[in-house]
């Protein structure tokens, strides 16, 4: 039994274009242009699709935390300050005050 794959609009458009290439309705170069990727990257997508099906077109970073996320301790400290000391401040002013007064960048 096949598993359901949740796809974003971007993933769905990739799937559609890959299917068109496999049906020989468009060329790989045209497909790469349509998706805004290089010809080489499109060939990688095509290979992944042939090996893994629709799942191969999904981002490999999906479901993983960002490399740019803040440490949990800093996040908790910032939220605490925004709820107490800087309550009612907008995001821009709050950030400026955190930077000036609390040395949080």
C-alpha cells in the first residue's frame, strides 16, 4: 500500500513538470527553465523521482529545525523580557530596546 505524500504548491508543480518530461511532452531543458532550476538540478530531481517516486521531489530539509534558529535559553529570555519589561512594544521597537538595554542581538 502506498503512503500519502503531502506536497506544497512548489512540489506539486515539480511533479507535474517531471510527469510531462517522462511523457515526452516537453524537453528537460525546458522543464528546468519552467521550474527555475539548472538543467543539472532538474536531472537530479528526475533521478530522485524515478528512484523514490513523488517523495523524491520533496525537500530533504523538510521537518528538520533551521540551522539559523536561536538557542532555547535565549529565546525564553527574550520572550520573558517582551512580556514583562517591554509589554506593549511592537516587534521593531522591542528588538531595538532588547539590543540597547539588555545586550540581546
